[in-house]
C-alpha cells in the first residue's frame, strides 16, 4: 500500500474528533448516573414533592437527548469521514481495509438500533422510578 497524506490526515481528524466525542460521552454517562441517583432518591421517599418529580423528569429527559445527540454526532462524523474516503478512492487512492469499511458505511444510520435501545431503557428505568409508587 502506498503512502497517501490525505488518507493519513483524515485518520488523524477522525481520531481527534472521536477523542472529543468520548469526553462528551463520559460527561453524558456521569449525568445518566446523576439521573439514576435522582430517580432512586425520589422512589425511596414517598413524600417527594411533585415539582421535584417534574424537575427530575426534565433533567433525565434532557440528559437522554444530550446523549442521543452525542451518539448522532459520532455517526455523522463517521459518515463524513467515510464520504471523504469514498471520494479519495474514486480519485484512485488505495485505501486500507478500515478506510474502505468506513467508505462503505456512508449510508448507515447515524444512530443504530442498539443505541436507541440503550437510551430508551435508561429513560424508562429512570421515569418508572420517578413516577411509580414504592410498594
């Protein structure tokens, strides 16, 4: 395989953007944990005020949307880098197997079914603890 500076540059940009997204996801994971702490405390306290439940619901919902947005950004970055690799290949560049896989996945959804299931299960567990009465 021959050296291609543009391919190398795209891998470096992809790496840098994934590092930034990893930091955002770590922040979202922390906030998901905070949401579980809120929901667990509300569940264990039968005298939790309605405004507290509403605020915790808003917090958990916004964190779920932040996390979904972060996952969508990762998918969008992956699609963009894949499109550049596809364009480089069309111009005659020889791609590595990884670059060819990214080029082939340009039309894949930005957020996959596993990510939707993850976010959905988190928000359902949190909302059930907030709004269900402890028996």
